[in-house]
């Protein structure tokens, strides 16, 4: 085999990838935010037929680099503000390279002590960073989607166990029904997790939200009062539109009193915990029973990195653990695969470890505070212009804007149309990536700051591009 690892051919492929990565990252902050290459064009570049014969690894990497040319959104750059997509820290990116080279699969601690140790340590660091109960257990998962599933599966296990029902053994047929109380503005991945857990995405009590998208406590109290049998309450830290945090300090005691399980989808908002200045908005979140959050958003690690955290490790393991005689355990050693849905997985903790170590606690805090300050600055710059409104209290990293036509401020349809146009024009300018969306049946421009690469100059440049787009849309 002429391309075994260590061969000239193998090293040529690594060198090609390394050079391409360096060139990409060197240019990413100035790259255009206009992605003009379409998916069919990329397909054509990739070649449509399954190759009969292989080619050199270096040639394949070259082909990938050419296929990606102009077709990547610069999410690692400083002026990408769509979809709560985080950037990356160089330490995490570099560790990710190593991770693939090491082909590390943390699990079976006798075989993979390195990956297992990193996994355990990162879990401890995350509990400390987020100041969650230190006795909680952590599964390092692909992201908040799986974190939500993990938390809900643990809830299902514990709630039914209290009813004398072993859901892992017996499934849900004939089980005592669980009432699920959930925000009407919950993220769709929570509904998906409920589907996976057999609890049904629609078989829920949806709780009305306030003007900022927070669950109304009085409605939660009423739903808890009306529920019979076991209850799961799903809340969120960080509304996908407004960034608003549910009123945990009020809801958590109600759940405790009722014996309900409180789960928090904190994909990005849970990171408010790292800052004394932001922590007020998220007061009481530590009282929950389970939490889901991402590393690849506010923590700026490479993708496929998040956490499912459960206060009661027995409930966590009850839902996730498997044992098989061929999977040798080492007494007292951490086996990460016991805490997550998958058995084999890449060593997700390694790039997270590198990112946290490179930033330190202070760096993490500063990064998140800076993202939030940038969101407030954008609000100030845009709303200084008549006709631009920010619809939310910018409590975290999210701002939603709406534009109106002068003299027709109450014409909602005209506002919808011009807001969509502004977002499209701003993005097509290549200056920044902003996205229109719909909130409460009205078109808005969403603005999320999730990247440590963003500077004040980036925000000023983005604001200028958006305001220019507004002028153009008005003149059109
Ligand atoms: C509030 C919220 N919950 C859950 C998710 C799902 O997270 P992930 O895509 O990392 O699985 C997201 C992702 O955007 C989110 O914003």
C-alpha cells in the first residue's frame, strides 16, 4: 500500500489539507459574505458518478478544495451574524486536526485512556464554568439537539421509575402517561427530542409566552396544577429570536413542589452563567434537573460538540448506559460512551479541552460578554436611524430588527417586504451575513453575535452595510 500513513503520498495529502486550511483561515475575515455558488454547481464540481478506481489522497484533497471554492459561508469570520452559528478558536481547530490523526475513540477506558480522561475532565470544567451542581453528570454529545434528547430520556427514566415502571425494559406501552409542559416558543429540536423519546411532539401542554418570548409563570403554575401523574417541564435559556431566558427562579420551585422534572434547553443562552453581568437574566437555572447546551456556539469550538447534563447521574446512566461482556470496564475509570447515545464516536472532548484551555475562564467570560456587547452596539447603531426598530430587549447576543417605510409605519405588509429586502441586499453586498426570519407573523432581520472573531470595526461595517441596504430598498 503506497499510501499507508507515514508514506510520502499520505504526507502529501496532509500537507495539502494543512496549506488549504491555513490559506482559508488567513482570508476568512475579509472573505465575501456572498455565497454565489449553488448546490448543483458544487455537485457538478464533486463529480456525480461513483468512482470505479481510486486516486491519490492528495488529488482528492485538491478536488475537495476546488469544489469548496466560493461555496463556504465564512462562519469562521467576523461578520457572519446568521443562525447562532459560532466561530472557532485556533486551538480547537488545531486539536481537531490531531484528533483525526489520532483516530481516537473514547470509550472502553482500558483501550483509550487519553480520550476517556479528556472527556471526564472537560465535563468537570463545564460544570465549573457554568456553575452547575458539581455532582451532575455530563455526556459530550453532538450538540444541543442530542443534549435535549439526553435530558428528556433521563427525565423519562426517572419519572417512570418513581411510578414503579422500568421504561428501559418495558418501553412506553402501558406506562403511566407523562404530561409534558413546554414553552410555545421552544426550539424545534426539543419537539424532536420528545419524538425520539416516544413522548410525542404534539402531545404537550404549550405555555404562552410574554412579549420577549419567556414562558409565563402563571401559565406554568396552572398547567402544573392541572396535570395528573408524572410531569416534565421543558424550558429554555436563550430564545432563538430574542435570546430571552425563561423565568427559572420562579418556575423551578413550582416544579420541585410538584415533583416535576425541569429540563433546560440552553443551547447558547446557558453561557450567560459565565458572566456576573449577564447571570441575572438566567437566575435559578441551576435548580433544574437537566440541561442541554452547545460548545460549538458560544464556546467557539469546531462543530459536533455539545453537552447533556443531568443532576442525578443514576437517571442519566439509567437512560444511556449499556453493558456488554466484550466492553471491558476499568474500575473507577470514566467510560464516556456510558453517558451518550452512541457507542463509537470521535473524541469530541479534545477540541473542547483545547479551546477552554486556550481561553481560560477569563477568556470564556470575555468572549461571551464581548459578543453580547456587540449585539447591543448593533442595536444602538441601527436604531439611531429613523425607521429601524429593535423588537427585543437585548439581554444576550440576539437582536431582531424591523424596518419600516417612512410615512407608512403602521403598514405591516410594507414593513415585512422592506425588512426582507434589507436583509437580502445587505447579504448580497458581501459585507455581512444577516438573515430575515419571521417572528410572531412579522418579518424580522435576525442578528446573532456568536464569534470571538467579531470586532467593533466588524459591527460598524455591518451596521453601515445594513443601513446602506435600507437606503437602497427605500429608493428602489
Ligand atoms: C435554542 C436552541 N436549542 C437547540 C438547538 C439545537 O442545537 P444543535 O443544532 O447544536 O443540535 C439550537 C440550535 O440552533 C438552538 O438555538
